[in-house]
């Protein structure tokens, strides 16, 4: 069997065009322009690329888009002041502080300082709590994108009763993804670096989501025949020619021979994450404007 390739790039393009349409409607009907501000501290090259892309797509959507670039030496208090200003600014509906931050800044304290209703990353404990108690909330963008692709693949109710294994337990991906799978009535296991017999556990999964950040860690021996595999990994691996290539947490060539469907890297989860940031910004703007987000 050769797996169906889940085309995140095409899915994300569709989602972005929906968001652009919704943005035009919000402007026409309510005079509301969604505003997204991304804050980056320091000069991490990968983060700079991500942040530039977020700003570019936000502008394409018709949002009021701003990027605040702060020096690596910025103190935590200075950053908290910037966030307080954004919380108070009615033109800003979404705030995202790019991670990771320099070591002298306490990420938890920064996330806690963001107004939960502007937290388009869905990382504030209030939003994590809302998600785990089944309330409407801002869901972290990467798991939101993964769950949209899964819902599209399985159709309404199609995940109910399936065994799902989430490899990775981060606040950004693993924990919220597990909650989303649970909300779809999957039987969910969260695995991580200390899990015993990880391949054996993964082979039980009808739905396998990998977010460990280790290049090609999960091989074909980790895939149940007919499983659906979502690869969140974005790793750089040096090829035999000395050039680096982007690869996931799953050995794609092996997995695609066993799975029913799989997301590629690049072109799978990555484009969905930015598109979902735009979706979350629309949601936050609607909340601020007292408009039904639909
Ligand atoms: N760094 C890598 N992914 C993300 C993300 O989704 N949000 C933030 N804030 N930082 C990130």
C-alpha cells in the first residue's frame, strides 16, 4: 500500500482564502479590521523567518499587521510593558510572542501576561483550561491545523473510537492535540521520551501524531498498517551530499509504504500552522467586536 499524501499546502491555501473573505465581510458589515501583532525577542534565524511569514500572510489577509522586534538584551519587565500596551490597544485583537525566547526571560510569565482573549497562540493557562474542559477557546495553531486535516480525512464522526497516539507532550502541540483528539472521541495515549517500547505503542495507533523534534525518529516499524500519520516535525538533516534538507519526525519513505495517509514535510502541517493563526485572529477580532465568529 502507498499512502495518500495529505496536502497541507493546498488545504492551507483554501483556509487562507476563506479568512480573506471573512476579513472583507468584517470590514464591510462591521467596520472591523482584524489586528495581529507578533513580537520577537532576539535574532534567532529560524524565528525571524517564521515571524516574517506570519506578518506577510496577515497583510495578505487584509489584517492590520505589525511586528515588534526587540533586542536580545530586552529585559522581562520591558517585554511585559510591551505586552501590557498591546493588551490595552483596541486595534490589536491578536498577540503572539514568538518562541523560544532568550534564556533570561521566563516564558511562562510572558504567556501569563497576554490577555487570554488576545492569545492567538492559545498558550495561556486559561485557554488551555477552556480547551480541556470542552469550552470554546483559542486553540494552539499547530494542533488546530492537524485536527482540521484529520477531520477532513475522516469526515464527521469518523475518528470516534479510534486509537490515537500523540508522541510529544509540549504545551504548544502534544497536550492540546491530545485534547482535540479526545474531543473527537478517540482513545488517546500521550507518549514521550521516557515511554517504554515506543515502537510497540505507536503500532497500536490508528492515528499517530508525531511532535518530538527529532529527525526521522519514527520508522516504518512504528506504523500500524492503514494508520493515518500526522508529522509535526520540522528538522534539518544533513544529506550524503552535505546539503541540509528539511525533514519530519517520521521516516516518510518507510511510513508511506505502511500508512493509509500521511502528511509530508515540508508541505504538510507547516503551512496549516500559519493559516490557523489567521483563523484565530479572526476569532479574537469577532470576540472583541461582539460578533458571532461562526
Ligand atoms: N515557535 C515555533 N512555533 C511557534 C508557535 O506556534 N507559536 C509561537 N509563539 N512560537 C513558536
